[in-house]
C-alpha cells in the first residue's frame, strides 16, 4: 500500500514514469531491506540508494519464500520489461534500484533477470559490478557470457574478454556467432595475431566461417594486425556478401596503406549490384585522398550524390578531406561551408587541408572561427602547428603549443612535438629543437628525428645530423632514405669520405635508396616516371621539351643547384643528373600532352629537391602554367614564378 499511495501523490515525468510507478527509491528500498535484514547497516538514506549499488558480497544470493510484505511486489515480467527499458536508456540509477528489489523479492537466481542485470552494467560501463554479479550466478547461459565478453571487448581491459572466452569451454559451452565477433574485436584491439588465428580455427570448427558477421570480424582482426592477405582470404571464401562484409574489406585495405586495392574493390562492389552505404563512401573517398586520386574522388562524389548521400555530413566531410589532399583546396572550402553541421572532424579536415597547402593564414583564421562554435581537440592542434611549421610562423607556433597545454588541457603527443621540432629546425633553432626533444614527455619517434635530420640538411649541421641518424637507425634500421639525407649533408660540406663510408654501410646492410617516382594523370590515364626514365612511348618528345624549356630557363637566369647530388663527380654531370629528375619528366609530358594554360598536378613519392623547386618556378613563369606538386610532405603551388611555400619547406 505504501508504494501505491506514494505513486498517486505525484505523476512521474518521462522517460522513467514506468519505473517510478514501481519504485520508491527512498522508502521502498529502505523498508524492504530493513525487513529482510533487520541487523544490517542499510538505512533509509536516499543518497545511498541513489548513488551506490548494494554491496553484493553482503547479501547471499538466495530467495526469501517466507518474506512478508505490505505491498504487491512486481512480477517477473515487470522486472524483465523495466530492465530492458533501463538497458535501452543506459539508465544506471533506476537499474540499481531494480537490482535492489531483485535481491529481496526472490528473483536473484532467475537466469533472464540476472543476465539483463549483467547486460545493464556492461552497457553502462560498470564492468566491475557486472563481473561481480556474473561470478555469483549460474553460468549455463551462452548469452550471459556473450554479454560480459562484449562489455570487455568494447570497453577493456581486452585481456579479460579473451580470458572469459577460454573459460567458457571449462563450463561446457560452445561459442556461437555472437561470441566470435566480440572476442575477435578484443584480439584486434590487442593486435594479438596468434590468438586471432587460433580463434579463427575455432570458427571453422564451429561452422561459422561463412557467416557474414563473423567474417567481418575476422577481416577486421586481420586488418588491425596488419595481415591484409589473410583478411582477403576470409573475404573470398564468403560467397554471399552484404555491405558490412564489403565495407570491412574496404577498410582493411584503406587502413593498411593500400588505397589502390580499396578503390578497385569498391568498383567491384558497385558492379556486383550492391548499393554503397555511408561507410562505403567514406572509406573509398578517404582512399582517394590518400592516393591523391582526384578523378576517382570526383567519381565517388558523383556516385554519392546519385545514391542520395548529398545531405550526409560524414560523406561531405570525407569529400572536404579528399579535395584538400588532392590539391583542390578551394573546392574543399566550398563543400565545407555547405555542411549542415560542422563537427570537430570537419573543422580538422579543413584546417589540415590548408596546412598541407601552406595556407597558414587561412588555417589560423579558420581555427579562430572554430573556437566560437566547437571545442578543438588534439588533431586540431596538429593541423594548427603544421600550418605554423609550413608557414614559418615561429612565434605563433610557440604560442599555440603553450596554449594547447595550458588553456585546453591537451597533453602534447609525438605529432605535436614533431611539428614544433620541424618548425624550430626550419627556423635555424636547431639547438632549441634538440633541447625540446630532450624535454619531451613521450618517446620521440622516427618522425621527430626525421624532422631534425631534414633541418640539418637545410642548415648544413653535420654533427646534429649524425646524432639524428644514429637515433633513426635504432628506430627504423631498414630505411635507406635516412642514410641518403646524411650523405647529402656530407656532400654539401665536401666531406666525401663520409659519403663513401655511408654508401659502404648501405651496401653492407643491403639497403637500397628509394627510387624517386612522379606521376601525372592526363585524359584519365596515369603516367609514371622514374629519374632518368626513357621507357615512355613519348620519351624523345619529352626530352626535346625539356631541352626547349631548359634553354628558355637559362636565358631567364636559371643556374642549376647541384648540392643535392652526393656523387663526387664533375659539375656538368651533376647538372645533367638533376635535369632528368622524375618530376621534370612528368611536367614535360604534361606540357606536350595538354592544351596551353592547363593546370598540371604532379605527385611525387619523395621530397622535391631544391634544384627542381627552383626550376619549376622558372617553368611556371615561362610557360604560363599553374603547376602543383604534391610531394611526401606537402603541396607546392607554382604560379608566375612563385611557389606557395615561400621557399620554406
């Protein structure tokens, strides 16, 4: 009667009206516990029941058949329905109150109720309570195990999910098609390929290998562990595929640096008659961005609009990122302004896009605009600091770095330090850059020491360059590019014995210099060139164009800079070597293959050399062309003899 009289006094407000009609948190729980445990320490304190779960160890799990009550207790179906509601709403407080009633009304051993309680604590990220309850109830229910394994797979510690998985077998249970995706997710988070392969064997033994959800989980696990070939084998064995499975394989390629395979598979998916989902388009568009594949990106843009995704901000944000990374920063900004809701990731894409193109002022102005409507995160500041680095804004970079830590409470990551070291190094503050590395709160990686090495090349600092190479050899001993940079530093200083020593070291370690490659797309076909390449069908015409333009450049005052050539050879031979660099061959092909005035977009797999940078400025002025070069670090926009980087890169 107490419960009914209380609920008549005030109509509860939604969304918990159903629960409130059965619960009186300050009266029912207190009276019930005092009735069942007259000597217990539980009181009628409302704060105790509002904020704390009843200590499970203090109440044995048993029913109370002789318990008397002056109220009509909720039935099993009431509890099941209310717990389902709490789970859907992630309502932990009313759920705890229901848990209290379950203890004192005799439903403690009910498998369905107990499993729902475990599920409630899992979805509310209260895994300690979930596991404590799990340990005190019968465990012959596979769904119960799945619920707790899922909780740990989602929230960690991931090792606990694996431990539970193997404990299942001790209880005579067999994993099902829900168990496997959860435990494979834990394997993926831990990158434990040996456990992943063993669980894959269990999947085969249990007959779930061709289940699309289990297959998608296997693909994701292999992808996160870097085993893309194994992921593809799983994909190929499943003949009836849904969009989830296709998307998993697309993501596997994209996450592992195989954008070409990702785009090819996306074409297969569309050809197979499957409608792309939002995830499909975002993944494929991101692959286009990573590959600087503007034509494919435009095709995906059109496909997304035809399929009705023009109003999906996630797709449009991916397009912003793609156009920025493919050199069309103006188009990216137009799409950015048309976003219905600008999320943090959207602001980050645009700020980072400006930074890549050396548009530091635009990036910082956009950051100020963002501050009024969204909270910057650590990625935002990577973009901001990168903009300062590419723009040579030393004082601004220092200010933003300090502001990030002091005002935004964001701990500096290795990416932030890399930007600052690069900025200091490019500005000639090499000692300050080295001091910053020594003060870092995180372990410096190859990006940090690579920034130091590149700065040493710019400023001819042999001693610090040697230190940087020593650290890089420890971190990535097989990267020949680092040896080459120090060789260039030695060559610039005329220390040919150092060059010889490094070349011998590379030979002894069987390291080969990365082959420079540049490519240009003309009439929907990609044409790639290596340094000194003569394999192209139009090779004679390409070199003839280089000769023609080279003569005009010389008349305009161009003089080759051969400092990047570390061979101890005559100057004429050095000049001939830089004259045949891959980016120049790609530009010459573009000049003879496109109408006058056409903008040329060149992509290079390595950093553009100093002489080619100077040469392309001359070419842009002489030919009246706008030439964009995307190298491994950033974009260079050449127009009328000037580069957007301001000769600072």
